[in-house]
C-alpha cells in the first residue's frame, strides 16, 4: 500500500514541477536580439524613399529611367503581379 502512495506522490510532484515550468516559460517576456531587431527594422523601412526604387523592377534591380538595371539591362523586364 505504501508503494502505491509513494508512486502517486512521485507522479504528483513531477506533474506539479512540469506545470510550474510551463507556466514560467509562458510568463517570461521574449527579448529580441540586436540582429533580429535590425532585421525587423530593415523590413519595416520603406524603400519608396530611395531614388533608385521602382516597383516595376524585380527584386535587387535598380531603376535606370525607362528600364531596370540588374547585372544586365532588361528594358522589358517587369516584376510579376500576383492576383
């Protein structure tokens, strides 16, 4: 009989310990690293203020007047539009 009580006590202690750890992990605030914060700020900054920005040029290409400049000039190369 005492073995069953002891086993139940061990199970209860483990369950309480696990519950407390889950509670503590959800309670603490997550802090972002400097690198993660820099990435968020870079993604949030608008590139529309950049004079070389053209929404019709593909990613990584610069506006060169009437055409986009990547590694080569693609005068008819446009960014795909999504429905």
